[in-house]
C-alpha cells in the first residue's frame, strides 16, 4: 500500500488539525485487521505487517503530527511526489527533495533533515551515507509531517500568534 505524504494536509485519512477521536479512528483504519500487532496502541500508533509504524500526536484535542517509521518489507511505501522516502539512500532523498523545496540539515544532528516549507522532518539514528550495509544510517528511519508552527521557537510562536487574524 502506498502512503502519500501531502504536506501540510496529512497522510491518507489522517488530516492535520482533525479532532483527536477522528484521528484515532483514522489511524485504526490503517491497521491490517488480519495481522494486528501486539505493539499497537489505539489512538497512538499501529504497526502494519510490513513493519511500517504509523504514529499520531495530538495536542489540544487536535492532530498535530503524523510520524511513519521505515517498513522492513516493500509491501508498504511512503511517497512524496513519486519519491519513496524509505527505499532510497538518505543522501538521494535529500537531493531529490531539494529539487522541490529547501531542505536543511539539523545543526545539532547531521543525520536529520527538515524541509521547513513542507513541514517534513526526516530522521535516522546516524549518518552512514556511503555504507549501504548499514541500513540505519544509509536510509531514513522515520519521516514526520506536522502542523504549521510545530517546531517554532517561543519567539516564532509569539510572532505567528501576532500575525494571525
């Protein structure tokens, strides 16, 4: 199954800003009923048979972010503009994303990147760009799609509030 990242709107039935109860129901709809994982936590995360983890985070009773963890089998794909973010090496994902939008390396974690205009975050535990056998560093481990302002500093949040109608 393909899971299409649609920043800043959402992923499949999970829509940023939707009510917590609706988000929990939408998350549950992404579970494979024939292979329910013992690791599933209703209203928090599900694991699909491919190993794909889908996690939601709600604040103030609204869906704030959705995080997807890299599947171990290719039966589920996470795509953005025909780019499978978990199948290609991290360096290639960043290069291709940069064709569409600015992508910044995290100054505190060079293995992580954000596309601030898209509200996408890409993470891996460490960088091992030239070591394909070291999957945890060669490929991204997770992608996060968030609401506008998700990672604002307090000053940025205050400015965002000041500018809102």
